[in-house]
C-alpha cells in the first residue's frame, strides 16, 4: 500500500501523484474520463485536481466541463468521502477574477457542477496583484467558515504576494494557504526555485506542481524528427529543439534504464524528491497512460540520480 503524504499543515493526506482533470471534457470524453478515474482510484489514488475553467478553450465548451464529469463520476461511484477534490477560481469565462463576490459565486457554481457540498482544496488559479490580499483571503475564509471549502491554496502566485497573504491570515486569525501550485518540472525550474520555494519551506506549505511532465515532453515520446499525435504537440517543440531539453532526455534515459522504468516515472520521481513537493500533477487521457504516472509512488531515486538530473537540467 502506497503511503499517503500530508499536505502542508492541513489534515489532508494525499496520494503522491495528483491526477490532473484538465483532459476531462477535452481530449477524454466522459466514458474515457470515468475509466481513467476508476483506474487511478483502484491503484490507491485519492487526489484529483481540476479547475472551473477546464476546458473553456475547446470549441463548443463554455468552462466547467471537467468539474461536471468529475461530479457525475463521484455520484456514480458514491465515493465522495474517499476522494480529495481540488479546484480553482479566477479563470472561468463567467467568473473572472478574484474579487470577493466572484470568489463566492464561482465556488457555488463549482459545488453545483461537482455535485457536492464541499471542496477539499480551493485554489486561487492566477493571482491578481490589483486585488488586495485582504479581500481574497477574507472571501476564502468565509467559504471555509461556511463549510463549503476545507482548505485554501494558491496557484501561480509570487513569493511577495504569498508572504503578504500568509501574514494577513496569521494577523487576523483567518484561513491560511496550505499549498501552492507552481509551474515546475525538469525543464521549467525558474518560476518555483528560489524565493518562492524558500518561503513555502519556511512556512510549512506543500507544493503541488502542474505541467509536471512539461506538456508531455518529459514522457520521452517527443524526440527530434518524431511526430506525435497529441493536442499538446505544438507546446513542446521549444523543449525538443533546445540543447537543455536533449541533455535532460539523455539523463532521464540513463536513469530510466537503470530502474527499468518509464521516462515519465523518473521525471515525476525527480519532482517528488524536491524539498516541499508533496504530489506532482499529471494527467492521462487514457487508462493506458496511467501506470507510468502512478509509478512515482514506488520509484525512489538515489541522491546521485537526483543530482544527475538536476545538473542536466541546469
């Protein structure tokens, strides 16, 4: 049995891989999404990440599709209390921004789509520096006090704003962020490493990185000259073309061969080995893609292997 990890200072205990819900209603239809969710939970997974905006970018969608599919699955399986549901506010076309009124209205809309009366972990999706942290934290605290949200977190936030938020929560005795969700992986380290990571460590928060596999580049399937049929293929061409990207793949190949493990598992294991990281997020559009992701729960890299990958990606 894979041991669960404590999320920051919260009482949430999460599987070491968070399942990304951005594909539900985009590259995975409802039936396939159900199959992925079933396979993830059958393997012991309990931490599902979505957002109210997923997947408004798809023609014909209006946002909320992922939450709706997840809500239908939770109802069909009757397992709401076994699953930690994380969702986010600020980007839905009808619920833009982080004003207090919008946060509360968006939360109610998410609860309706999810078919539940509480959200386990509620993130601000993209920080809005023009909105005072006092207004944001105040609104989130009201949701916690109302029992609609168990814990709060912040995605795409800078160190200064995170510090100001935590200081305000502490000063006023209000709900406090327990986690951050940064863009962080072997080929994108600048956003998180440094002041933000140091603050997260000092304040006892957890990091739950998104784009953990760099839109699929760190699965190893994108190589120079290879064509991959994927909705994300365009996003990874810069990595494929870069010297750094090739160095990282070479190091991943070597470590993967030593463990007889998929490249994706090794890339996730590097993230999981970083200080403050509790559970990387990765998504699967088919059940067949899941084992390489779930493997992070069992694969322990040596210090030398972690160092080799860190150096290759410098």
